[in-house]
């Protein structure tokens, strides 16, 4: 993974954009949604950039850029049509440990800006590491059509009620189960029924956890698509074998891993409402299917 995805807190972030043409204005359209302080230096300025100046959202210095301008910033975007100028300024920025992005020149970029789906508190970033921005835009268009606009106020509602949920359900597993039930009832909608779905999710009893079984002969990329939501609910993975990286990538980041276990341990976890995964050789997995007849044995094409 050459580019590691992360989300930056833009409060008090200082951003400099060199250039104010069409490319720079597209960067501004994204950056002006944030809380960053944005300065622009350019000789020729397009109307979209002037609109942000008139709104007092950015500061503009209409002049040629100097090497001495490349200091005191957290992020710099170099958007001029002069390739050699961009590269020289990028080198200066890197010497000062300033993160820099050079348009259409990945070699000189310390970071890249992904394609973004913006639903308020819900942000989805998509990147092909510069290989195919066109595909990233097409994928973004699919997600835009799939995620309703009402999901933005839904997450505002959730943020407003998080502390109440923490007080009423002090145990982490209970809170996780609560939110799973809430989303199952409410889905992505925010409407007149959302509050009632929220209150009803408190009264639903903790159900028995689910047991998933995968034998070591099954490659992760051949697991059925229908199994993915269940894998994301796994609290504990039990295995005396090394779990492949490809399988680990399908599990929650905060799931526990235990190499020492027996059937009694698994039963206790399930009774407590926690879902478990056992990864092992085929003989052990077949034995567990007999002891836990309700377990889901995940195999290629079978779910």
C-alpha cells in the first residue's frame, strides 16, 4: 500500500494553493467545504476563485509566486501550468516537511486527493493511487446514486444521541449490538420513524451470537459475497493456524484473536451474544459442524 488513507482534522489547518485556474478551482471546491484557512497565490485568476474571494472564504494575492512563499503551511497544492516551477517549489516544500500535491505529477506528490463522496459526517474516499482517476470517478458516481441524501441528517441524529447510548448501555458489546439493531430497523433513512426505531432498539433482547466456520483449504477470495456482513460482526477469531492476511482484511479491525480455545469457550462466547469465527483444518471444522449444527460453514459458492 503506497498511499495510506487517513482523515485530517482541518480546524486551524493552513493551506496554500499556487495557481488559480480551472484545476485549482476544483481543489478549492473541496477545500472550501472544510474548516481550513486557505491562501491562494496566482497571476491569472478564474471567476470561480474570485467568487470565493468575494465570499471572504479565501485570501488571494494576485502576483507571481516566490520561493519564500513556501513556508509556514501544512498543505500546499501546486496547480500552475509550469512543470519546472511546480517541481522546484515541491522540492522546497519537502525540504521543510510540508506535505505537497503537484497536479498531474505523482512523483513529486507527498499526498494525493481522493475522489470523495460527501454525506456530511459520512465521508467516503476513493483512490486508485493515481492509476485511474476516471475509474475512481465512476465508482464515486455509483456510490452517489446508492447513498440517499437523507443519510446526512441521519448521522447528525446519531451523533446527538451517542452520549445517551453510552450512558444507557455502558458495556461496549451491548452498544455495538444496539447500533446493529438500529440500522437493521432504520436502514439509511431519516424520517418520522427514526426516533421510534431508536427507542425500540433499546428494548430488544441480546440474541445468541453466530458461529462461522472456515477451513484452511478455502481461499478468502472464493468466500461467498453473502458472508461479508457476517464476517464484519465477528468479535473473536479462534485459530491454531496462521490466519491468511486476505481473510484478516475481511474482519473487523478491533476483533480479538485467540489461538487457545475449546468447544466450551466457543459456547460461552455465543451464549454471551458474541459472534465467533473458527479457522482450522478441514477435519477440525467438520467436527465443529457436528457439535454446533447451527454454525455457518463458509465454502466457495455455499452460504
